[in-house]
C-alpha cells in the first residue's frame, strides 16, 4: 500500500515520508523551495508534489522553480481533490482507476 504524507513544516513529519510528499511552497517559518531541495538531498527516491497559490499578492508563482529543483510535479491552488488524486497517482505510477470504496 502506498504511504503518502501531507507535509507542512514539521521536521518529524518530513523524516517519515517514504514514497511521496506534498508540500506547500509558501509556508510560515519554512520555505517550500528549501523543503524540496532538502527532500531531494536526503531522500532522492521520494516523489515531491509542490503546491502553491502564489505569494501573498497571488502574483509570484514558484511552482516551475520547484520542479526545476526536484519536485516531480506541482499543482496550483485552489485545486480539486480529483486533481490531487490524479497528481498522486501520476507521481507514484499508479493507474487512473480510483481506489475501491469500503464495502465494494
């Protein structure tokens, strides 16, 4: 079973990521670009999905920069749960079939 962790700025959480990591680019107290670079260095096999709605003005978009520095892909906020699921499936190389629901 795939293990995916949504990350904010907790060091302990960062250490537990094994397959995929989702990180915002603009976070209080932590630079998402630095996070992407650190994950690439410390855990090169982890697939990184960078998310961002831009800076506080909404104009500065660093998603492509994150990809150039090692993020596998990126999403622009706001995004739908279907967009997030598709991105996770893509980076993990899973099919596009949704996971089965409980009970069938």
